[in-house]
């Protein structure tokens, strides 16, 4: 692992557990994230809760530290590593045993709080935007990571999961964007080409 621009708190926690972490599987599918702690050292990851996109995380960052303290067996947690992403993982129980009494509880709490705040800010930003701008953001994200995402998701499926906007509204906007020549998709809904998307819809 060679994380760059790692923060003081991430460095403290990583120094204690990196020897026990193993490389995460390189896959075009979502990985089961329940009862695990991940460290993203390069790239980005998409976090899914109960099958819906919860948010994205950029390197360097931990994912799943909360599982050290609380594991919800009813909540389906998954992680999707975008192209060229490098990640390592460790079972949360192993991480908890290693980190116990290591004097890094303050750093763990800080990192959990930082991630929670980041997701809250993301949700608040989305709330301030109109429906089209939220969908536009989703399309641009899908396009940026299309090599990996389109293996599992059509543009419409990803947009619905990513935004939480109704299927009918998403399909209407995508249909109009295709009609206007702003996007092109295959028959199975994968994005082929994107032109400059309009500022307003």
C-alpha cells in the first residue's frame, strides 16, 4: 500500500492494521462490505446500502470503520471499486481486536465523523439542486467511470439508484436528452457517447 496525501488520523489507524489487511478483489461487480473495513488508497468507491447508492468515497479513505463498533445484520452493505481503484480490506472483528487498546480511538471516531459529515453534506447539496441537475451529476459520474460501471449498470438503473428520483422522471429526462442528441446509449442502455449537457431542462 502506498497511499498519498494521507491524513494524520488515517495514518495512525492504518499503521496499526495494514499488516493484516489483504488486497480487495478486483471485480466488475459489487463487493460484500458487511462486517469489513476497507482502505481505499487509490481511486474511488461507490457505497451501496440495501442496493441503493449511498455515496462515493475518494482515496485516501477508510470505509466501514463503523462496523468495528456496530454491525447491522439486516443492512446490506456493498462497495463498488471504480476503474484503477486500489483497496485493501480486513474483517471488522479482526480490526477491532487489533485496534483495541492501541490508543487510536480518537482517530477512529474522527474518521467516522468525517465520513458521516461528508455524506450529510452530499445529501444537503442534492436537496438544494433541482431534479435535472441531480440527474446531470449522475450522468457525468457514470460517464467518468463507465468502463467499470457499465458492466453492471445501465445508465438509467445507475441514475435511479444514485439519485433516488422516481423511475418515470429519470426515464423522461434521459429520453429527452437522447432526443436532443446530448447522449447516446446502446440498446441495453449503456452510455456510448455524451455531448455537452444543457445547463437547464
